C-alpha cells in the first residue's frame, strides 16, 4: 500500500523545525510564514556543551520547545515531544498517523539520511513524515530546503530516529499534534510567546539537552579564551561558525529570523513597536554575525589563534545585549498578560 497525504504541499524554507510547523499548519488551511511560526514557538535559545567527541566544544542557538511551544501558545492544550523505546511500535505509529491523514514531526540524525551524504552526525534535525510505501519499504519526508519529497527506507528511518550520538541522543522522538482548532488568536499567542521566550532565556530552563539561557552565553564567553588550549580548536571554531550562520539559521543564530517575526506581529502587539524590539534584535543579530565571521577566520588559521580573546569579548557583548532585551520584555506589563 502507498499513501501520501492528500493536498500535502511542502514549501522550501530555512530552518527545519519552523518549516515543518509551517507546512503542517498550512496543511490545515492556516496561512502563516516560517518566521511567524518560529517566533510564535518561542524559537530563541542557547546551549553550550563540552563533549568527549569532536567537536569537544559545541553550541546550539535555538530554543528547546519551538515546535511544541507553537501549538501551546495558542492555548489548545499541552503538547510536547513524545519518546518511544520500541522502534517497531514507533514505526507503526507513523503508519497509523498517515492512514489517519495526520502528518508527523520527528527528529532525526542527518548522518543516516542518505540524501544528505553527510559524514557528520547532527541529531535533532526535524522533518515531517507525510507518506509511506509498504511495497518499496520507504517513508516520504518533507525536509527544509528540498523542493521534492524525500524517500527514506524503513531501515534508514530506524537508524536516523535512534541515533545515540552525543550531546543529543534520540529515542524515536515525535510530536503528538492536536490541531482541533479553526481560529487563531495571533495577538494573544504573540504576547504569550514573546514573554515565555524572554522568561526561558533570562531565567534559564533545564531540558533533556541541558540548560538553555543567557547564562550559558555568559559561560561560553568566559570559556572561549581557553579554546586555544583544546586539541580540536579549529573544528570547534568551524562548527560554532556553521551553527551561527550556516546550519539553517537564516544567519545570526536565528536572531534575524526572530527580528522578522517581531516585525510581522507589530500590528497585533503594540508593545513590540513601543519597546523597539525588532530594532534591538537586529542589533543583536549584527553582533552574532560579527562573532560568526571571526570564528570562521579563526578556523582557517594554521596556528592557534590569539583572537579567541576577541571572540570572548564579542560574546560578552551579546550576553549583555540579550540580557537587556529579555529584561525589557519581562518588565512590560502588557507582554506579561498571559
């Protein structure tokens, strides 16, 4: 049996999670941009990890609950990532969902997706399952910037969904989506999402991936000068550059994507205009972009760079700018009415 969701339409975009959410809400006849989906999910975050595997130092610049947060901020009931120990059961759940005309968000490691031809593990990459073919033993996926549907064998899918590569091992992660609503209150959802994202960043939040928040930016700033002492300083620097500017982040560690979200909700949410939040986020994005280019430059040098101190200083400025941004949001009563 072969089944692909009727009227499924994938529009290529920038970031895996926000593209997947956008495709799904538009499947249910809600017309939203990728930037709007990212911001309404509270997409900003920051993790800093020290690992035993190379790169031994890594960052992650996206919030932990963007996809589930998107649905939760509309107040339609609590939705969160689910995990399944039994791979055969996880496989059957995908089949059942497609048979019920429900697309499924899943997390994968691109190392096991042949169409990427990647020699690097990257667990947590989000795709949407929108069909399957029992005879060919494949699932059909919509994936970020690819225009056509991708075929992934059942065996590849099993491996991709169960990657144990650190620091973010997978366990058949999938999102149980409830879209039993027809009207969307952008005004309420935007205020709720902006406030919650600021709260998570300013106060920090613990997740299965570790801690996300501005304090982790501060920790990274303090540690960056010591990167010249680690063996894989070149690859750690290159990887950080890629995470900030190249790996589906629309440049500047998602901060410019969030800026564009803020611009789109200015008509719904007057405090965004009053506080000048889009302009502030643009400045923050400029500093992230500056840091990214410096890390790229460092990664291309043959000798250990003396510029790690400069990178540390720029990161400290980012920490201060983001601290001021989130505190401004949290001090505004209109954005605290959740």
